[in-house]
């Protein structure tokens, strides 16, 4: 992995989430795809993404996850930047880095406006096909002859994020754990098929009560058992891959800075976006250098603070398309160690949360790549 200080840089094109489905397609024998990850050949693949299950969190909780801990663990993948669900799901689903697919944060600027797009909730006047115009991996694999399906909560079908990340897949809405397991097992019987499933509760719990306590560990034990039961129900010749979109860190009171208490941080700032661990700071024209300097003076080494140009040069977002560039903050503020930047006025819900993600620390950036394949 590429490490810069306390940061893990994304490995787009080598070992990132955006490399997973192209590698699956190649392992299934579909033409035109490259396997960067060394996955075993099989006609049937099931990919399960467990939201929030970072590599470090799983490694420190092996005692409550015996099944996952028993699987072949390939070298961890990196999330993209930011290490957040909406960006990661779109990277996974398109095979592209964020600078290309354009979902560059939980909230990001709608170019030409002073409004933010919340990529989870979406906005009715933003066309997801325009925001993310590239064919998804599901579309590409389907065109190459595979049967592709997504199993997820019914309410996610047709949302902007789902259109950006999973269009082209047959969508099966399944709201309970047991319904989801049953549907995945049935759909995965199809020959030459990819079945994608998503598990969200571990992430929700981490945000609510933190990712280091007994409640989080109990839920991980339940997820571990559910995945063991799913594997037993799948066709014997299928391969199941378990990964995640990001890890998580708990932020204590002393690590929280509220920008509303330091008005100078908002001088020349026209819009504040992103999330607590990775802020997009949109500035008055030409003021990005001054804004970055003020944030650096106030925060010191508690955050990595880069201008958009410097972040692009560092490879945070991969190659950046012209249409995507103005969606990225003029200044990026990535929390390090146990630090995060809040605004009780603009983002009141964040202040109630315990667990966070979005930045470039190993705990947030590294996600597992676990493979359960038939023994040959």
C-alpha cells in the first residue's frame, strides 16, 4: 500500500474498490476485463459489501467473527477518497475512481450554484444519469453475457445513488436479513452470474454508538453468522467475496472542533460541504490559498489540508474529469488521528454521532477482501 505519513493513498487501478468488479468479471471468464486482484475462476460470484467493516476493525474483532476470520484474506483494498459510502459504492459499481464518476462526497457542490447535493438523499432536480454518465460495471457485465443482480432494501431501488452505482442490474428488494439471504441464495443459482448484496446495520450502529464497544461487536458476530448461513445456501461451485466500503473511527469530545466557534475559518468561504472527517470547503474565487492557510494555522497537524489542485496532484480522487472538478472543494480538510470538523448550524445531526469515516487514515481507508471459494 502507498502510505504518506498517517495517510493511506488510494490504489486506483491496482488494489482499490474500483478494481473489484472488473476482476470478478475477468474471473467469470467475461471478455474485455482485467483481473488486478487475482480472484479464483468461477461462473457464479456473490459479492457482499458490509458497510463500515474496515480491515482494522475486523482484524481487532476476530474473536467474534470466526467465519470471516477463517476466509482467505487477500491484501486489503483501499477505499477511494473520501472514504464514505456514497463514493465507495459508486466506485465499486462503476469500476471508476471518484474523479471520473463524480460522486465525490456525502455532500458536494452542485456546480454553478451555492447548493450541496446530498448523494445519499439526492435532489429531484439533479439527473443521476448526467451526474454519473458512464456505464456501470453491471451494465458492462450484462452486455458481456452475465446475469447481474442487486439485492438490497426495497426503498433504495431507483434512487439517485442506485442509478449512479448499480444501473443495469436486476433489482431485488429485500428488507429483512432472512429475506435478503434467501433471495441472494436463489438468484445466485443462475449460470454466469454476479449477485451483489449490501449490509448496512453495522455502519448505522457505529455512527450511533461507536465502533469499539460491545454493541458493535455483538452486531458483527450476528453478521458473521448470517454470512456463514448464506455461504452454506449458495451453489457449491460459487465464489463469495466479502468486502466493505470504508472503516470507521470514534471521535471523542476533545477531538471535535465546531467551525461556528471560529468565524475566521469561514472567511472567504461560500459553502461548506463533505462530512466531519473530510470537509469540502468552497471558497470565494482566488481565496483558496488564504483559506487553506487559516485552516492550517488553526488546526495544525490535526488535519491534512490541501487545495483542490494539491489533492488532485496527490491522487486523492484519481484522474479528475473537467465536469467533476468544480464539485470538489477548493480546499479539502481531512481529519487525522481523532479529529473532525463540525458545524452545529449546518450539520446538526453529525454532532450526535460517535463513529465517523471519510478521511485517509488506515482505519478508514483499508477494507477487507475475503474470498470463500470452492476447494479444488
